[in-house]
C-alpha cells in the first residue's frame, strides 16, 4: 500500500489501495495485475468494500449523467461497459454489472443470490474504469469516502 492513502481511516486504506490497483490495471488492460488486485480487493471486508465501491459507482453515474438517469441511460452504461470490458476480459458477466449498477442506485433486489466477492471486485474495477473516463480515481474515492462519512455522522 502506498502513502497515498495514509490520510484515510485505517479500515478504508487497504480497500482504497486495492481499488486503485484494480482500476489502474483495468484502465491499462493488464490482466495479470487486475487478477492480483482483485484477489486483494476480494479479501477485504465485503460490507465496507461494497459500500465504497457502490458509492464510487453512484458518484460516477451522477457525474456522467448530471441531468439524471433513466432506464435507457442505465442500459447504455451496461452495454458500453460490458462491451469495453469484453474486448479484453471475455468472461465479463453483464448480469454482475447490472447487479452493481442496481446496488449503486439503491434498487438491488435483496432476494437475488449473492455474487462471489472476486466477481464483484473484478466487475467493479471494470465498471469504474469505464465510467472514470479522464478523471482520476483518487479524487472520486475521496469524494465517496467523504460522502460515506457524512452519511454515517448524520445517522
């Protein structure tokens, strides 16, 4: 883990570092580095990792769709991100990406069977890499963590 995440609360540091490594690998289409980072991310506390990843995805959706999202927008994000990922990660599963999108938007069906942590980590990295565009991940993670902290303080 680099010093880049030293300012974060201790539980968030390894999640941020693993997310950064996974998204960097996804942006660079580095399958070996992605697998290593996904293993690290999947080994973290899944409730905390899911909250951070989901909040990051939601913020990216809001940034890329400032006028709001409708069904066509979600379908477009799903199709574009899966196509982009499938070009170098043929095992990408559109259903897992849909679960991630639904979870980030707070409309996930709790009755649906859980997705394995490694699949969630891999698909989250691929989705975030797609949504990031030219933005830098550390900025988005800082925003996500700030939002999580505010929500927890107000509860």
